[in-house]
DNA sequence: GCCGTTATGGACCGCACGGTCAAGAACGCG
DNA sequence: CGCGTTCTTGACCGTGCGGTCCATAACGGC
């Protein structure tokens, strides 16, 4: 009966997400979004509402992909929990010091740009990093149960510290710090986790 | 002979700085800046050039105040180097988890918003955090010379790790993490520095 | 007190923004 | 094949943007 959509919603969100990621929220115009997604204004507004709603949808999309990737890496990946955690932190350090690292993280960038004035962005940011903290804590707990880290180590405390380090590395990578430095920070942070 | 300026350049820069800090670069309009500084367009443009140049001036101003405060705290403050460093890191943790903490750091916010497209902002960001790393390393070196931290500890490596932690705390504070968490992260990071 | 010089305020400009809307195209169904 | 429904396209709107400019005001020197 009705005419079906001529586009894939996920693809459009991914394109919009990339655009916001590269340019920031305020600096991304509707024309940018139109050319990035290939859709006309009418379609965009019909499907997503206004610019801000589209942004939040793109943010949610990003958040989901972000957390899914991390969960599968840290909780279901190959190797022992501690091994997975080490690989994760080192991979962050590698990624942060590449050209891609200059983009940073969409959620972090959005927080920095809009935090004070956009409670919806703030809430998404908070819940995402709280979730990341939880995943790190779970992984550390598994590592502790296996004796890979000290029995006295508090997984929650270590998770928070690693969360701060990881976000710090990402940020420093965004400012163009070198790969040697991000690697060393990651290594030092992992060394600082109490072992047996 | 000429008519003198009717305003204090530093005050104007501070006001503009605050405005950019609260709203971000793109979302701060010239009207915002005019009402914040009390100056008309003609005066602003006559004294600083266009919006972008004014922004860079405000950024430089911020950077200078930022680094001066940190240098005086870490290198010339009262108490031993390690004591000063502890107080500094804990103060970051306290500040990050207040209403003020939601504002974050102007340089960090600007980097996140403009990084990919504004090399001048990137350069300022990079040099500022490199300078902060240097100050931390100097302070740690003094602490090591006094035997407050382990002789084997590498001041540069520890400085980088602390830099990442500090920026991570600041970022997490910006996302609204609680004070208990920022305090614990700071404490854990300080505990992780190798002692005697 | 006059004059040269610069600062000032605000009118003004062109543009691009976010958003609306209506006319028509494309599809599934009967 | 034609109908109803929805999607799509693009012209259009008002607004606020960054930036320019000029008439005027305020000052210091003589």
C-alpha cells in the first residue's frame, strides 16, 4: 500500500554519524548531511525529525556499536581475560596515535562541545562510560578469579583507573601525542595493576 | 594624539574565553561576544581581527593562565614535590566532579570540537599538554631526588601516565561521574607510582 | 580650544542556516 | 491497471550569522 523507503536507515545513520564526527554538531549543516546521506531534506525530516533528533539517533547508533565491540573484545574474545584486557588497552594506544586518532571518540567530542547545554548528550555520555567501566570491571574480575591479577585487587577500582587511563590516552592521541608515548602509557598502566 | 582604548584587553579576552568555554566555538556568535565583552563589533574587529583570531587569542590567554597556575603549584608550591603532586592530582579529582567540572577544559573542548579542521588549535593543544607533561616530569624528578618515589621510577614515564590519568579524570568528570569515583581514581593512580 | 588620530557604535550586507511545504513520483495491493 | 498511501524532491521562508563600513565621539598634543 504505502511507498517503501528508498534508503537503509542504518546506512544513513552511519553516514550522518561520520559527518558529525568529522565536523562536530554545530558545524555540520543540513546540506552536509544531505550530501553525506544522499537524502533530501524532506526525507531526512520525515524519517528522523530535526537535526538534533537525527544527531541523537546517530549518537545512539555509535554508542551501540562502540559498546558491542568492546563487550565482544573483552568478555568473549579469545585468550584469557587479562590477555584480552592487555590487547584492548594496547589497541587503544595504537589507534589513538594514528590519523584516525585525531578524530577521537564521537561521544567524547560531543560531550566536550555540548555538555553544558545538552542534557540528552550528557546522559548518553555518562551511561556509555559507566557501561565501559562495568565491562572493564567484569573482565578484571574474571582475571582475578583466574589468578591473573592479585586477589586483593579491587576490580571496580582498577576498572575506573583503567577507564581514566584509556580515555586519557584517547584524548592525548587527539592532541597529536606520538605513538611511543601512548604505547608507554598503556604499558605502564597495565604494569600498575597489582599482580599475584 | 590618538584616542586611547576604552577597555582592558585582558578583561575582554577573559570574557570571550568564558563565552567560548561555555558555548563552544561554533555556537558562540558575535552577538554573544559583544554582550559578554561589552564591546561593539567595530571595537572587537579593530582590536582582534575576526572571530577566529579572537578565539585563538582567548585560547592563548587561557593556556598561559593554565600553565602558570600549574607551574606555581607543582614547582614552587609549599611542601615537598611529592606532596605537591598529590595535592595537585587530588585537586583535579575534586574539581572534575563539581558543577564546574562539567565545563571541562577549554583547550580540551576546543580540540574535541575543532581538531580535524583547525591546525592552530591542534598545535596549541599539543604544546600545552606537552608542557604539562614536562612540569609533571620535573616534579617527579625532584621527588625522586628526595627519595619520595623509587629511584628506579622513570619520571618521564610516570609523568605521562599521570598526565593521561589527570586528563581522563577531567573528561570523566565532564560526563558527570561522581566525586567518589574521581577521588578513588586519583588515589589509585598516586598509589601506583613506585615508592621507595 | 582646535586638530589629527583613533576608537566606537550601529546600520547595513550577503549568505547560509534550519526548517516548512506542496506537488508529484513510486510503490503494493486489489 | 488504477487507486491510496507514503516517500521524495526542491523551491521557498524567515532568521541570525560573520563581517564591513562610515559617521561620530573621545582623546592627546600644540
